[in-house]
């Protein structure tokens, strides 16, 4: 590998310009962005010009043929995540891929298999793990402050917020709706904080109550609403081999008072919630609520930049990134089980 890590970015849409390209650019002392690709070559050329990238191409395979490239960001629509990631791994590139990992479980499994076969690193962009409050809570849990965690409630609700751009309305292109788009963030956070216990059973429901309607606040454009065939809310109970139970709630549209993103954890020695971070303890005399002070808040692009920096560290030090492919695969397994539970109307047992 060259002294600098040489990078290609596949997909030049919103997430690429808002997060990945700026994150790689901030590491200019150790990273060189070599090329950007996008099916819309004008968009690739625009992104390349904005970030000083020397090459823009329309076919990602052209990018993967550049031997000097060590790693790629996969910022395509979800339907292409698996094919592009596997092609990049097989071309000898390390990969950081946007979430959702893939549009279905077999595709996610194939990505993990390709990473293991090629020996190349694969990280999935669950950037919320890098928030300072999440990092602080993770350390407290690892130090035993909460004891064994046996309950979690992972929540990501929007009162009105069905995406009106891209292909979010299409299951064929996105794999699902609110669950696979925003629910995965809350689920990943709960799993990571609790140490990734093994899921054994899932009972869930997914609803599509708002996407096709034109008589609501925040309605989709007509052409999008006609195509809408995904969930705009989903709910699940997950049982784990260690006896723990998680509840998962998510929505793009739900008749509640306000948007909320929250993870609540309960252990035998204490509990906690994000965001903001609060810790719940007791003594023989009283209940104690702890509110840490002076924790830095960071925005969405900054968390993405921290995730990219961690990926670079993993490449340079030949170690695992914070978000490993197998951990992300567990999220995909649970999402798949929620959708199967909705279709079958019963509990779904998870096996090896």
C-alpha cells in the first residue's frame, strides 16, 4: 500500500457530497481521493470538481480497475450496495458501505462472505456509534455500571418525514421503508451498546398507512405516492439467547406529538438512555439520576467523518473497524425477520 491511502467514491449523490467526500477530504495528509463514479457522469464530474478529484467516470468498474486505489466508499442506492461492494472486494479494495447494508439478507450475507474470502475490510456506515454520548455510555457499560442488560427500547420516529427524493418509496430499490432506512440506526445502537447478544426470535409488524395518501401534511408527490410499496412504520419485539428482550419502534410517519430518537437500556445494576445521555441508578435511600456534563455534541457530517477516520485506522493498523460487517449483518437478520413476521403473521425463529 502507498504511504497515502488512495480512495475511490462510488456514487455522487447527496450522501456522498454531504458526508463521504468531505470526510475523506479532511484526511488529505493521509488520504488521496483518486476518482468518483456515478451513472450520471455530469454529477460525478461536478462532485470531482468540487472536491478536487482528478478523475470522474460513469461506470464504477472503471474506477475499480485503477490498481492504485486501496479503498472505496459505496454511496449508491441500496439496490446496488451488494453487487458494487462484492465487486470492489474482489478487485482488492477495502470497502466502507452506506447503510442499509443491502436490500435483503442473502445479499448482506454475500457481502460478508466476500470480505472473508478476499481478506479485505468491510465496514457499514452506522455513524451514530461515534457520537461522544454513545461512546461515553459504551464505556460505562463495559465498566459494568449497568450490569447485565436485559431490556432495551430502540426508537426512531418521525411524525411526518417520508423521503420524497430518490427511490425510498420502492421496495425493489430500497429493500423496505422506515425500518430499513431509519429503524436500523436505532437497532444498531441498541445492539452495539448491549454487546451484540445473539437474537433467537422476532415478532414484528410493518405498516403502510401514509405513503399513498394525498390528503395529509407532508404528502409525497403524486408520482412517488403511486409507486409507494414499503412500510412507513414498523414495530418489533426481539428475544435473545441470553434472555434479553428488545422493543424496536420506527416510523417515517406516525400520529405522535413529535419526532424522537432514543435508546433506553435497563440492566440489573442501572439503566440509561440516549439522547441526551442520562444514567439511572439507586442506593438504599434513593433513586439517582446522573446527567453527565460537558459532553460534546456533534452533527451528522462530523459523525460520518469520525467513522471514515476509524475506517482509515483499521486499514493502517490492520484491525477491525468499529462497525464490522458481521455486526451489521445481525441488523439485516433482524430486519429480515421483522418483514417475514409481518408476512407470516407469527414469530420468526432465527437459526445459525
